[in-house]
């Protein structure tokens, strides 16, 4: 009728739920890495995003975006830290 009639719990596995939360956590860490210790936070955000991408089935696009954004924020954060003579690690 209107798409998938299964209950919400049957559509998404526990791994999908964890992958969604890990992707959101990676995005938060990546945005924080722009302004504070990009060497630590950016690297951790990329690692968390890669774990989320490995787990994701239903949230594969979100996890892929998290990997890309975390990598871009790490690069920009490291560049800003070097140019503005701030702490990298």
C-alpha cells in the first residue's frame, strides 16, 4: 500500500541504529575539529565515521557523508591550525 508495512523495529537492525548514532557523533566531532585540536578530534571523527560506514546498511548514505565531511573538516582544521599557529594535537 504505502511502502513497507513492517514495524519500525523489523525494518532496521541494531547495527543500523548504532551506525546512525556513530555517524552523527562523527559529524559532531568533525565540526568541533575545525576549531579545537584537529589532530585528535578529526582523526577520531574519521575513525568513527569509517566504523559507522562498515556497520551501515540502511544508513549507508549518512555514513558515507559522515566519512567525507569528517575528512574535509580534518583537512580544513589542520590547515587552519597551521596557518593560525594553533595547537594541532
